[in-house]
């Protein structure tokens, strides 16, 4: 694990999953969260974002830090950008704060040895980006990308993001992404074939 438990850790239950390295915008409008974010800004502290799913609050979340305050209104509301940092496990909730808080433990990865998973995932990621944007990442930059960084830059489902956050192996995350990118490419190729067929059938033919 990543060190001793941290107590009185501010928590922000949300209907989203934040990944390490991911940057997301948040609109802070509830009094308790305005207080929480203001304290985190003043003290340079992190807080935790935890997925509030239909079946309840998840145990695994991601620490976050305010990367930028985009707008601060007179009534205390804020528009901010936050950046994900580290996965954590919520050990217990604490109810003696004006905002949600709890005792957490930061989570480390276990050992991994499947180097092939990284190559397959990065190749699939590059293929997907090239298909969508017509630009392929440079090999040097691609080699530096983690599973979290790749997942944070594409649209994937909340459930899948939570699985990625809960996996304690980079190789396991890369294997999952490899399958996801392959499936996405197959869907794009099918969509392109359908569009091509529609374009051909949609031509107006003139006969002499």
C-alpha cells in the first residue's frame, strides 16, 4: 500500500470517475463543497473524488488537486479544473465535518511482467487516434504514455474507468485497454463501411 492511512481526507462524491493524470472541469456550487475546495486551495491540499454510482458510493476513488481556478464568483461558487493524482481506498467515512470526509489509504501497483501488453495497447491507441484525427502520435511520446494517460484522453464508459482505477497492475490495465481499442477500431471500420455503402446507394444516376 502507499503509506499509512490518511484521516480527515476531504471527499467529493460525484457521478463520474476520475483517473490519475486526467483533467476535468467542475462547477462548485454547494456550500459544503465551496468550503472544502476553498480550504484545499488555501492549504494546498488534495481531496478525493469517488464515484457515486446507482448502487452507492464506490470504495476506490482518485485523489485530486485543483489545477486551475477558472472563475470565482462573489457568492463563493467556482469553476475549476482538477487533475487526478493517485488511486485510494476509502476505509471509512467520517461524519464530523461540514463536508464529506473519510479515512483513506493510497494504493500502489503490484509487480508486473507482461511487456507485450504495453506494445499492443499503445499500438491500438495510435491506430485509433490516427483513424479519428488523421494524425498518429510520435513513437517516443507514445512509449511514455501510461494506461491512465491513454484512457484519460479518449471517451470510455464510467464503469470501465472504475475497473481501470481498481486494477492494481499496469499490465492488467494495458491489456484491458488493448481490448477496448481493438473493439473501438472494429466499430469505426463497420461504421465507415456502412457510410461508404450509403454514399454509393445515395448517388443520383442520370440516364441518357
